[in-house]
């Protein structure tokens, strides 16, 4: 690996106390628990690894078919399958501790108590550097409405998680709302240290031969290049609406994509669906960022954040 020169531009970022060597993170659900990509990616060169979403108990997810390719992206209805927080701490975290990379645990629940329970177990787990809270989950006690679609519910989840940990708490916002800035401000006021966006857009694919949905779950989450313009717009809006750091994601395939998110106001980015297309995507993005800064004679990646001129 090429050593960093003293003249190289600085890529390091600090997201509400989460210190990373560069702003490139992996998006939850697209990078497993990190170990799955270790043969392809130098994990030490990543800014952060956001692991697959963790619940209080193991979860099987939805029945297949649950993934399909679409024009410019993919639909997934995996259903947050995971091994559960206890197994993660015992079986997966020891591997991640071997690397010099920030580990962000993505968490979710179907009740306030579940969110708090997962956060409590991770709060004291050595090697976890931050929590990312997925509020796009159904509140089973409120008829299945997503926590992230209701400002009060999103704020309450944030408060419950913050009460259990001193780790930086990043709240991951759903785009499936009328005004995402309302949710962003609500979680900020509830104590969120940062927000990340966007989660997947709800979509549907139909098999014309059978006139049935392609996915067993009927609908799924749309990700990939097709969602990038929507994600950029939402990141730009949220960055102007809150004073906490913003992590942007949605259709990032290249360094150019990632840099556009930062110009829109993101302090860091997450790379998701691109990992399935090109396992080296994150590495290429880090290199591309460095080259862009050099070519434009910039000394620090922070110089481009929020510089969109409208």
C-alpha cells in the first residue's frame, strides 16, 4: 500500500467524535460484517465499516425471492436478516478489532425497548466506535408505521438510544416521507449526533407474465444509481436544515459521485449497492478523492463540504 506523503491532501474527518482517516464508509446491509469483503478490500484503508443491521434477537428475514435487479439499481426485501447483537459481539467483532478502521454498528428494533436494548449491549462492546440507528423499521405497537415517518417516534427512538450509550449516535433517515427535513430536525433536537441519508426508496417490480410481484414481499427497497438525484437533493436540504454532521448515501459508484454528495453538504459518505457491482468500489473512491483534491490544489477534504452554489 502506498504510504501517505506529507504533501498529500488531508482526507481525515471527525463526525461528532467519530474520527476516520477518510470520509468513505460502507453502507449497512451491503458489506456484511466486514469479514466477507476482507479478501477483496484493504479494510484498513476504509474510513468506516457500517455493519449489517443488528436486532436484539437473530432474525431470518423475508422469504425469497427477495432481491432483483432493476433499471439503474436493485430492489431488495431481505428483511433485515441478521445474527443478533449478542452473536455479533461474540463472533464478528473480534475480527473487526484486528483492523485500524472505525466500526459503526447499525441497529434497529420494532419497539422503543428493542432499540434501547440493542444500544445498551453495544455501548460497552470494545471495538464499536459509533451507532447508526435505522428508523425505517415498523413500529409494531403503532400498526406498523415506520418510526422514521413520524417525527415524534423518530425523536423518541433517538432519546432512548442516547440514554443507553456515550457513543456517537447517527440516525439513518428514510426518504419515504413528505419532508425529510422535519424528521432530521426532530432527531437533532432529541440529541442525535449526526444523521445519515438516504435509506432505500420503496419500490415495486411486476412480472408481466404472471402478473405478480417479482418479490415475495411485494415491495422492496430501491437502491443504486437510480436513486442518486433524489438522495443528493435530500442531503442538500437536510444539510441546510440541521447543524449536526450529515452522512450522505444513495447511488454512489465513483469518487465523482461521492464528492458531489460532499459538495451538497455531506461530511462523509456511505457506499452501498456499488459493493455488489464492484467489490473494489470503496478503494477506488478513496484514491479518486485524493486525486481530485490534488488536481484542484485543495489541502483538506473539508474545503468542498457544502460548497454548492445555487
